[in-house]
C-alpha cells in the first residue's frame, strides 16, 4: 500500500515539474515572438495645393499657404498655417474691391483614428485661432441717391477712383474636421473642412470689409467655411511605442 502511495506522489511531482517547465517555455516564446511597433514623432511641413489650383480657374484670386504640425503626444498635434491671399470681390451693380494680405492660424489637432500595426494615418478634429493683417482697395462703387419727389433710391454714376484702406485686421475661430493619409514613407495627403466664426474685424471708413485673407468672404452672419487639400512631409525626430 505504501509503495502505491509513494508511486502516485512521485507521479504528481513529475507532472507538476513538467507543467512548470512548459509554462516557462510558453512565456519565453511569447516574449520572444512579441513585436513592438513604434510610431514616428517629428515636424511635418507642407503646402495647401488647393490655392494655386483655385488661382488657375479664378483670375480674381491668388494665394499660397504653408502648413505644419508637431506631434506632442500619441493623439495630439500642435498645428499652424501661414499664408498670403489676394482676392477681388465684385458686388454686381454696387462695388468692386480687392483685399490682400497675410494671415496665420494657430491651434491643435486631435487624432481620433486607431491605427493598425505600423500605420500612421489620421481622422482628426481641430481648433484654430486665426488672425490676418491686410489692405483693402475699393476699386469702384455705385452710390444710391434719393429721389427728392418720390423718396425712392436709384443708382448714381459709378465712381472709379480707387480708395485704399491699410492696416485692416480680422480675428476669428474655426473648428476643423479632416483626414490625413501616409501615401508614401513620410509623405502625407490631407483633406479638411472648417467652420469659421468671425470674432472681430476692422472696417475701412465709409465701407465694409468684404473679404479677409485666411477667413474668406465675410457674410452678414459673420461665419463661413474653409477647405484645405495639402501635401506634407514628416521630418521624424524620434520613435516611441504605440
């Protein structure tokens, strides 16, 4: 009987020892087979190609924009755009004016897309504060005069003497939504739309600002939309675990 119990005991000891060795081998293999994917951190710079394309089809417009962002954490990017625009607005039978100047937009993007493996794409939402400094020239305008008898208003002779107002400015906020895809190594294509809300604008004497560079056309609602289509290149400074 004792030999029987001793044999069973030795069998359990051997089985336990074999199980522990198998578990160690399994852990070792898991650690050996684990692949750690790293993601790139650095400065990404590029241009908005929608503006020169627009200039090709619209002779009243010219402009360029340089874009950039810097990755500060897994999902957050500090972002900025700086550019120049010149645009002529023609209000039929009322006025023709040209605005030209520089602008800058500062803010951040948040990437809401969960990348697979070593992918580096984005579906992002963002915020920008925008500021522009520009001149506006009233090229021509047609004032309305009042009929002394009937009290009606009708167009008078068109005034074609240019009137220029300098050092105008505009401030605005904008919310952005866009996608960014890495098409080649470190080369990105991005598309985004933005909703803009004008916070303040300096008006010229006796006339209204119709267009602010960086903001686009100013409507009565003091709001508008923007569009960007950019090509950019990432200059990687480091890599970190995803």
